[in-house]
C-alpha cells in the first residue's frame, strides 16, 4: 500500500492522496486502510518512515562522508546536503506529515537529533551539543526549506551554502 500511495503522490501531488483513492488503487476497503494507518496523517508518517529507513541505513552503514569514516565536520556537511536534497524529492510529503507543526519527540526526530549531537561532540564543540543540534536541525525543517525555495527564491545549492556556514561556525572547517 505504501508503494501505491507514493505512486499517487508522484502522479497527482500530495492533495491527490486520499483514503478513497488509495483504497480504489489498492483494491481494498477504506476501513482496511484506516485500521492499518489510523488516519491520513498516520499514512503520511508511514510513508516517511519508509523513506527514512533507507536514509538512516545510509547514515549508519553507508560510505563516507555520509556514513562513518570521515571527520565529523565532513559528515555534518554531507548530512545537511542529503537532507536538503531529500527535501527536493519528497518535501511535499514531509510538509504534509508535519502539517500540525514539527514534532520534536518522534523517533525520527530523536534519531536526527542524536546523530547531529554526536557529530558536534566529535568536533569538540564543548557547548551544549544537544541544544546546538536542535538549533542546527531547525535550519533543515521542511516548512523553512519550502519557504526559502518558494518565497525567498533560494535553491538547494544556496540552502547548502547556508548549512555549510552554520557547520563551519559551530563545528569548525572540514579537514
């Protein structure tokens, strides 16, 4: 069902993904979808989790600089680039799942916060790395990335320049 939902979004945008359309395409009842996902928001969360698994796997086991084996500053830069690029692919889905406001207490948010905190510690920042991680991650939130692209005229490369500036100021230059 998640693949069908992703296909609907690719064809018709996020607005095209309705429980009725998904039930029709999946050849199942609408009640089955509600029992499985609880709500449209639950469906969107499941779709994001599906893409998030690959992202996290690459972060943990992938090649450097995104994965282990590179200096922490390089990994922070690669992380930001990947988040920005990923927004270009599924930003509409990310924004829809975050429609009620960013949730800092989800497993996904906790994973990202712990990852950035760990990298800041490796950089030897020495000042409330967990707090700084939240500040840095706020620069990568879907609604802000969308605003920057749609209203402020920024593209992904410009967003990465800004991310790089944050990393260099907080964690030092990449080696």
